[in-house]
């Protein structure tokens, strides 16, 4: 007869754990977006901050942009 082996690792996460993980990730993304969109009082700049003329944008995931 075949000898049953004990598994060396745990199975996947339960649906409750996945839900918590998803919620945490979404909250973290929202927090980071809010941080980027906050109002900042910049001091006077003698020349433009961004002078590149050939900037290309890519989209990742559903709503995350990469430059």
C-alpha cells in the first residue's frame, strides 16, 4: 500500500483571509493616491520642474499609471 505523506506546507489562504488582504491592499492604494494628490505649496521655480518633451505613459493594473 502507498504510504501517505504529510504535506510540508499549508494550503492556500481562506476566503476570509483573502478578503482582509484585498481590503488592506485597496486601503493602502487609496492612501497613496490621496498622498500624491495633496495640495502642496511649491516655492517659485525659475524654470520648469519637468523639462522632458518625450514623456511616455503606460497603464498598469486597472488604475495605476507608470511614467
